[in-house]
C-alpha cells in the first residue's frame, strides 16, 4: 500500500502552477477508489491490515510542516490546509493548536499575497470531539485578523451520513458537503 500526502503527490509529479493546492491528511491510496466502487452507504472498502501499514499522525504532522517549510510547488490563488483530525489521537489540543498556527504562518510566509484557506478540523463521533471544538475555536480566534487567511467552518458536517468511520469523510456525501462548507 502506498501512502503519501496529497500536496507531496502533486508537487512531485508536476512543476506546473495550480490555482488550488491542498495540504491534507494522509491519503491511503488503497482507499482512493473510483466512485463506482463506493457502496450505497458512501463507504469505501477497507483492508484489515491497514493499521499495520499506516504512517503515524505524528509523522504526517511533521511532513505537512516540512512541505510548507520548503514547498516544491507554486500557488496561483489559494492554498487549502485540511489537517488535524488524526493529530488529536496522539497530541494535546494545545499542541494541535500550535501546529495548526505554525502551518498557517509557514504558508503565509511561503506564499505572500495568496489566500490561505484553513479548513477546520472535521467533527468526530468519539470522545475527542470536544477537543476538535476547542482547537477549532482557538485557531479561528488566532487567525481572525489575518486578511490572507480564510477560515472554513465545517460544523455542518455533523451527520453520520458524511463519514465512513468516526472521523473520516466518505466520498458519496462527506467530500461534497466539505466542498460547500462556509
């Protein structure tokens, strides 16, 4: 199974400019399937051995920061940062807030004059959901006065139909709903 960060994949395959670049959670390539292979509940097939082969959230957190520290891509208009949902499993809310703010600062400095869009951490259906709310609220307050940073609130993604597990959006309902968040 091949795993990689979305922006790393984009950056390594092309030097072309893009109007939208996404810094996202890890993409498990085995779970990226054509829409016709998604079942009627919107879930994708999983493999029981995935746990043994996944990169840790901590490794990904630093990878996103490294990518933003030394970007190998250009941004025409906007950079979207969509991270954090897995980080709460191994880090405190305070640490996740710090990393989110660090990514924003790196992006603002790496791409002056470009819009940086921070997608709030998506809600969870477990005990860490309260931490999601704490992180989102604090990060939103901290970036509110930065004219080049846009905060996208994903609180509209509360319904179970949007997820294929307790924290990851499914392709049928979740990803389209994320795209319409304000």
